[in-house]
């Protein structure tokens, strides 16, 4: 097992069935009180709170946020941007990643395997706003190809991960 794999495997071994229930409940509604979460998972407040604190300290829970409806705040256009690069050097990637990280319109950024090198999920108000974003993006570093795909309808969008059950080993 590599050094990178060890912490992930170690963390998942430490997650028991109650931890997994807590994660499921928190992903549904992080505004619940510790007492309400405890009731739902079968714990009193103090042990429930200690488990939540441990999950946060271990990095399993990375943060708690409010989810905002993008349409209701005027960000009605979602664009999936595929990028191919002619340069795969570490220096190029650092420059590109730093530039993209500073663009608030980019809400997801992935390095991909396959025929596309990078994939961005971008939210903007409209086509004019996307054009401004696009010109800024292509001005950051040399890019081989940029393909934009515009979402016409959001059919499914969830933030909760499907917490796997405890495996029977």
C-alpha cells in the first residue's frame, strides 16, 4: 500500500456504522442541533458531539455550508468546459491551476484521464458573462483546445455523497 493510500484506508476503517449515520444526517441537514442528530443516530448529545468533532479533526467532514440556488442569485448559465493542453509541465500546471483557482465562476476543476486534460464547471449569469470569462480563461496560459458545453436543464444535482455501509469483513 502506498503512502497516499494509507490515510484513506485508515480513516475508512475507523468509521463505524454510527459515524456513517452521522455523515448521512449531516449531509441532509447540517443545521440540525447535536441533540437532533444524536436522536436520529441513537446517541446522546455528548457522544454525538465528540464523534462529529473527531470526524472534523480527521478531515472526513471538511466544512459545513449553506447551499444556494444559483438561478435565484442570477447565475442561470452552467457551462462545462473541456480543456486540452499542449504543455504538461509542472510549471504550466501550477500557473494554470493558480489562475483558474482565482476565478470565482469556476466551481469545480478537475484534471482528467482520457482525451481531455481538464474539466471545469462554470456558473455565470448569461452568455455575455461567459464570453468575458472565456476571454479571461484563454488569456491565462497557452491552451491547445477549449470546448464549452452549455447545460440546458439540470435534471439531478446533489451534494450528499452516498456513504457506503460498513463492509462485512
